[in-house]
C-alpha cells in the first residue's frame, strides 16, 4: 500500500491528468458506481437466502404462453 509521500505523488498525477475542475465529477461518479455495486451484491446475497419457488402444479397461469396450431413436418411437405 502507498504511504504518505506516495499518496501525494499519486494525487498530483491525477490532478495533472484530469484537471482540478474534473475531480469532483470523477469522485461523484466513482461514489455512485460503488453504491450501485454494493446494492447489487447485497441483492444477490438476499436472493440466495430466499427459499426456492415451489414446483409447478401443472396449472396454467395467465402469464404462460400457449401456442396453438398444427405441427408441420417439413420433410413430409417436400416429399408429397
């Protein structure tokens, strides 16, 4: 890990590269990214703790997709 004087050199290089005016925006963006990352990892941990969904009972819900129609074998149509 960098010690006292090394941090000052790193800070001076960052100021030279990004400019003093951009540093608050850079820090704000980094903070937001870390908060989002922390929230997502917490969400993943919470998902692991939730019990698994019960097995399907065979009943269809309104959200289930149902396809209706005739099954067609392409090879039969070509040979007919």
